[in-house]
């Protein structure tokens, strides 16, 4: 093949892959209803739009660093659909992620075809695809960690480069300012630095020193948040999700977390696909076993603290594992395709099965939500529980229609999350002259006197909530909207309780 044609192909192939990835991510982007955390994050961004001076660092109060929230802000001005705007940022993050994966594979001195394969896997593998589909922090966290790893690999080849150490620190600081669990990736970076640096111990130590210098700079950037009075709140929510070291080792809570390990491992087999897991393990048998081992050890180093300390653990907490795991796969495939013909055929067969499994995840995510092959924890979060925003958009449309002719009070289940933040998210910068939305907690057993007093000032009062959390007597109320979740899960309901209020 002529060199000119070959160069054009090398340019065309990644462009086609990126185009495919973008189309699949943008297609029916809002088919999955808003998830609780998405509604909270987008709502925080909208509060910044309304009053930046008061709300710019509001996320610190809930234990969240602010970069992701800040980056949500401009997209709220560009798109009229607030959920699409938030998820578009996730898609852009995913686009940068696949490009960075290509650069990382290039830094590993692998051929272009393996860079393209890394781009394809990062774009389509279920774990990657799903988390580049939702307006959550985990995708951006992993992007910043990927950029940090890219610069770490450059330090492996050229230790003590001041420019590279600076970039390493900037990217790690970005990761810390996106989500605090970036701290758990520090051992992973050091493991990769140690195993991939060639030469004797002196050379390895020099690389590790360079990486630590960059990390220290990144931590310094993070610690600038101490200038804000809410900084201490960043660590207030950790106990909701993780046991403390004292609880683990003194109170022996590890005995409670240990039985969960098989469940956590099923997250990986389901979302990474068994063929890729097998390929990554086969790579330990061939010429680049040292690199493969380093990447496997690095994801274990990240995941192990969550395994042993996890109080409440969802699959998305492990999302950064996707980075070293994917690299282990790519390096393994590079080794396997150098072996005998039957092993090459076997490798391509496993890749084909992975592509099929990815398609069987992506298609229902876009078109048939009840068929998405989620693990149990994710099916609960995104499809069947209160956190899944089925009916929220329809309720907003109803509220807007009703408030055109008279004033309406919407009493919403909860104080934050899918309700009422999901409603307020869609109503941002809309005409609310005749509409007032207020959260009244959950479960709802009765209406408080102050709520009844407020409702008597409005022409119509609507009660919005999930069927299993509306415990009060609604026999004399009118059900005007009901949206049920898949698998006979609780329904999102809107009740007209104007008559109940007027009777009091």
C-alpha cells in the first residue's frame, strides 16, 4: 500500500471511530430519566447561575469538590433541555477520554492499531459508555486521572522533567477538585511508575520522586479550598459510604464487608465483559507480562480500600478501575497477536464477543430501558427506586400547563434529589409566576399545619411523590398523573389534593 494512502487511512479510521462514538452517545441521550445525583448536580449549577457569589462553592457543604459543577454551568445556557445540557458535558468528557486513551497507548510504545483499539473499547465498553452518558462526576474524575497517568508515563521515559511534573500536578489537582476519591489513585500511579521504569532501583526511585512531586503540587491546588470556610464539610459525608479505619480494625467491621467482595467482582464481569477479563489475564503469560501485571496491580490498589472499607458501595465508585483495566487489555492483546495463528484467531473471537455484549448493553440503554443488563444495584438505582426520575419530565409539563390559568402549589416528596431537585431543574429560568414548588420530606404520613396554611393561598394544590412513600389517606383526592417504573416498581404519582385542603 502506498505510504500516502496508508497515512490517509490512519487519519480516517480514528475519525470514523470517534464519529460512531459521538452518534451513539448523543442518540436518545435523555432516554434514561434523570438520576437523583444528576438532578442535584445540575440544580447546584443553576444556583450558581442565579447567584454565583452565594453558591459558587455550595457543593462543598455536601462533601463535593466544585469543578464538575462549575463546568455544568455554560451548557445550561446553550441547551434548553437542562438534562441534555448536563449529559452533553458527560459526552464531551467521554470524547476527550477516548483521545487521551490513545495518547496513553502511544506512550506505551504500541502501534497505531492498538491506539485505535483502545479508543474503540473506551468508547463502547458498557462501563465506559454508561458513565459517559450521565451527568455524574465519575467520568470527569477518570478523565483527569487518565491525564495524570499520561504524564506519569512521560515521567517514566523522562524523569525530572519540570514541565511534565507541572502538568502531572495540574491534572491530579483537577482530579482532586472533581472528586476526593482521586486520592485512592496515588498508589496506582506509584505502582505503574515502579514497574514500567527500566533500569535499576536508582532509576525507579527517580521516577517515583518526580511523580510524587507532581502529586504534591496537585494536592497543594486542592488545599487552596481551605481558604473557603466550608472546606471542613468536604470530609463530613465520608462516613455515609465508608467505615473508618477504627471501625474496620478495632470494631472488626471488615467481617461485614468481606461477604460483599463477590458482589463487587460481578460488577467487573458484567461491565468489563468476561472475554476482556480473560484476555487481560492471558497477557500475564507472555512477553509484556510485567506491564500487564502492573496495570492489574494498580486497579487492585485503587479498589481494595473500597472493598474493605465500603459501607454503601455502588458500581460507579469503581469506575476509575476502567482505566488500568483497559490498558491491561490493550497490552495483553498486543502480546497475544504476536503468538501462533490459533491464538490470534481466539483473541479476535473474544473481541467480537465483547463487541456483541457491548451492543446488547447500548441498544436497550437507548431504546428499551427495561432490557438494560444492569447489575442488581444499578437496576435499583437507575430503574426501580425513588432515585430513578420516571415521571419527572411529564410532571413538569403538567405543572407548566396547569399554572397557565391559575396559581398552583406543588408539594413534592423529599427535600433534595430526584424530588424536588428534578422538578426544579427542569423549571429553571421558566415562568414561575403562578407556580411554587416545595419539598415536604418523606415518607408523607400527613400534611403539617403550616403546609395546609400555605396551600390555602393557592387555587390548586398538587402532591407529587412515589406511591410507596405516600402513606396518607388519598381516597378523596384525584390521581391526575401516574408513571410507573419497570419491573412493577413503585410509581411516580401526582395527586390533586385541593379538595382535601379546602375541607380543613
